[in-house]
């Protein structure tokens, strides 16, 4: 038998794939409850009280997070306990969000939604924005209201399973993909993070999808943003602290770049934070990986992990000292 700890409110239908040898232990959210014996603790989402909950558990051998990032767990998890992440579980939802965010930003949907809320018909020459002005051959012809994704250069920083899923969804649009990861690879070609200064100036779209580690905190700061071309789109689907917020706000207010953010620093973003008011910035509240389908994928994976644990087989997605 293995004692599997889950939240007290978890829906029973999410547990149907667990083997009979799994004793389900529902963990109350009330911090006043006594200690509980748990071998295998499953955390589907980020919990700010996770450290307090863990202190009430006895015998934990495995902590299974269903999130791709585990930076919120590693600071309080003692050595000797196996930590597994949710790598692969967010590939569909996060990559679909990224594609949607890119298209929405390029086609100016946030602008048009704002105009709709004001009941303004802001088409053609009525539109006013630094990135919508007539230039080159377009002078005197028409006002550019949105960009095409076709033929754009996309830089994916953090080429893991989600990065590969993003590339697959972008491929039909005829874009050029440049991949970046911690270590360079040959097949497919992946550049090293150290190459960013040479890669950023030629990218139309920069997608950050790295885990948050000491090495990636502040990875995109003022120097990196300064290297981006005028009008480049920065998409952050990673963690807020990967991007220097002050530098981002300054660049947005200067109408140098555009941004689409699912994560921010701080998070949640306070109501009076200047990022809310920055131009050409689309913000969603850390929902890229959250869909109804995700939770079913997550617990099917959790059940498979428990079966591996019972059989004495190696677990998948074991987090290394690198933090992922």
C-alpha cells in the first residue's frame, strides 16, 4: 500500500485511475488538524500554504507537483525527498496561450477591445499608436492596424517540452524559429543562453518559457531589452521574475517594445502597479496552463507515477539540483 495525499476538496472522478493499492488521504486545509501519514503527496496547483501543510505530514517520500515550475517548493522541501514536476502536462494549454497571445498582440485585439468598450470605431486612419504609423511604401496608402505573423522571427528562450509545443503551433504560420536553452544542442539546433546578446536584435517575437532558477531570475533585464528591435513583442509565459519589471515598464512607456504577459513580478499585480497602465501590454492573470482538460491529464499522470512507485520503477520528471 502507498498513502497518497490529496486536497480534501479534490473531485472523486480525478482518482479513478489510481491503483487499488493506493490509500487516498484527503488533507484538510484547516491548519489546526493533527499530523497525517502520507507517502506520496500530490500538489496540482501552487499553494501558498504548502510549507505549513508539509509540516503536518509524516513519512513523505515523494512530492509530485503538477506545475512545470517548482521554485515555490524547493526552498522548504528537505533533502532526501523526491520532487517531481509536471513537465509535459502544460504543453497543450501553455503553447495554445502563447500562440493566442502572439496573435492577439500582433492583430491589436487589446486595442480594439478597448475601443469597443468605448464604442469607438477606430479603424484605418482613426487609429493612433506609435506602432500603427504609416512608413515606407505605406505612406499615403493606409494606416497599418495589425501585423502578420507570417515571416516573423521568433526566439524561444527555454526550449523544453513547452517550447517544442510552441514551435509546433507556430510552424504553420511560416515563421523562423530560433531556439535557446541552458545547454546548446545539435538536433534540432539549440543555442546557449550565453548567445542571447547576439540573437535578441534580430527577433521580432521573444518568448520566455524558462523555469525560475537563480540563473534565470532577471534573465531579461534592461541590457537585454535594449537589444530588442523597435516594436519587438516580448511574451512571458515563464515566471514574473525572469523579466525585470522596472526595465519592462520603462521600455513600454517609451513605446520601444510590446509585451504579452501571463506572469508578473510582483504577483498578483497590485491594482496601482504601473504595469497595468503601460501601453501595448496584454496581461492575463497566470492562467496559461489552467484549463479544464489539464487537471484530468495531471491526475492520469499522477496515477501512473504512483504505479511506478509501487512497482519500484524510476519516477518520471524527477527534479535535479538544477531546479527542474
